[in-house]
């Protein structure tokens, strides 16, 4: 509590099949808020640490990727990927977004981070 948390869930593959454009959309939505100390942006992924480092070398992102944490998605009953939960400072979930969510994520963060 006390921060806005953008919690995203990704199924990432080691090949080019991963849709880099989607993650870039998340990055674009987060960019205006990058200097905010009260915003935490996490990407829960199925890859191990080595694969995450390799991915980040080729595709830097504003999300802090959490490797080997995919089972965490069950806690939030995530069934579509990518998915994004926005958790407000009180611990409530004012937004559950899926797919290409850039504009929706930007609007939600503008509302929560005036």
C-alpha cells in the first residue's frame, strides 16, 4: 500500500513470436510517469533469469521483469495474456486490462497520479 502498482502478466517465448510491439505499448503508456516514486511497474513472466537478461539486452523495457514467477498469475485468476492489473494506493484494483492497453493504461494512470 502507498504506491500505484502496474502488475502485468506475460507469456514470453524465446523466439521472435513474442509480440514486442505490445510491450512497447506498455512502455509508451508508462513513460510519462517514469519519474514518479509512487509508481511500481512489474512484468510477471514465465522465463528464467538468464532468458530475461537475454530478452532485456535486445528489448529494454520500463517494466521490471520478474522471472520464473508465472504461477503468481493464478492468485489473480489471470486467463488472458498479456494482462495488466492496476492497483491503487489503497490496495484496490481500479483497472484490469488485457491485450493492447496503451491508451487505457495511460488514462488510468493519469486519473490515479494527478
